[in-house]
């Protein structure tokens, strides 16, 4: 379980991480609820008949099915390997940054007729606009989702293609590349974790702030078009001398009502959190 956020519809949206690196691991197989965003109307007095807790174990003896019409907790969107935090933006869209790379150990994709298994590939990471019913590229055989990102449908350059696939591998039917709105590899940003919107007046107003745990180790900002469906500008947060603010391993961020930005810095990964810090960033002028 990762981040959660109440939406404008007052329902609770929760990011559930994957069980493995690229969708196939006999020891830790994906489940009906893994690598997904799920939603529950927990503020409704009749949620689950007014009973808590709700057991959503998808295996025996419960066999909970999040796809059932009357399921109190349902699948909203699928295919997210690891999405640490969710953000409902004032433009009405739900966003998140996906950690899609993992360089430790073997990583395999699942196979099915016409879709071969891949071994130890390193797909690009993305900033996503999360739309109900969408598939975002992390395979899950338990939901009959086998293709990593956009597959490799043509001999040309395709959106979010995985060139390790042979030409002709089509993406999942629910994969819409336009909802993967920014390739973080283009800015050397990996492991996108915490994110929040800056809503106060000033140059950051309306921008999404995203912690890049690896790569640039910065707090990156994204501006959107009027519909929120595309990134129109991106740049790191800078100090009073216009230098990029760099952290050790920034993992989460929030904004105080007075305009201050708080950044949770995990610290050194090699010492598993040594030097971890909470930074307070005060706006200049």
C-alpha cells in the first residue's frame, strides 16, 4: 500500500504497489489488486454495509473480487509498478509518478500467445494522468495483462514502445499512451515519489511538485495545459541564486498554507536512511 487521496467525489483513492519488478515472478505473483489504483466510497455510511474492516484478500478463503459490480472497493486504473503518492490537482485530474525501473536482480515479463517474455529490461519511467479504466504498462497475468508499456506494434518508433519485443506486439487494449504525459528519462529523473500541487499565488501556482529520489535528486515542477492533459513546462525548483536544489534522496513533499514547502529527504540509500532530513523551503520575495 502506498499513497492515498480523497477525490473531488469524496471517494478514497489508494495506490497499491506491484508484487515484483516486471510482472512475472513465480515466488511473488501479481494479484487482482496489485499494481493498481483502487477506490472506495468510505465516507458513505453504507460503505460495506457499515462494517469495518473490509477484508479484500483475493485468494482463498475470502476470494474478494474487486471487479464485481457490488464490490465496496474497486479497481480504478491498473498497470502501475510502484506509484508512491497520488495527487488530485485543482484542474480535476489525478496524477502520479511511476517508479518503473529496478536494477537489482532478475526481472521478467509474463508471456502469452504472441507475446514473448522479456528478461531484465529497463523501461522508461513516467508522469501519468490517471483515468478510470486505463492500463499504464505494468503487466499482471492475474488480470490478463501481459504487455509491458506500449509493446512494439510497428517497425517505426511507437509511443512508449519496448524495442526488446519483436515487431508486432500490440499494447494492451486499455493502454492509452496520451495518458503517460511525460517521460522522466528525458530529464534524468528516476524513482518519482512524493508529489503535490502548489496552490498559492506566485510563479509555482498550479504546478505539480515531484520528488525525484534518484537521477537528478531534485524537486521537479510541472505546469499543465488548461485541460491538464499535457505538460507545457517543466523545471527543477531553484534557490535564490537560481541553482537547482539538490537533495540526498527526496521522497515526499507537502506545502504549508503559508507557502513553505516541506521536503522529506530519505538520506543515504547505502546506509538505509543515514542523514535523513526534513527540509523547510521558504519562498523568496
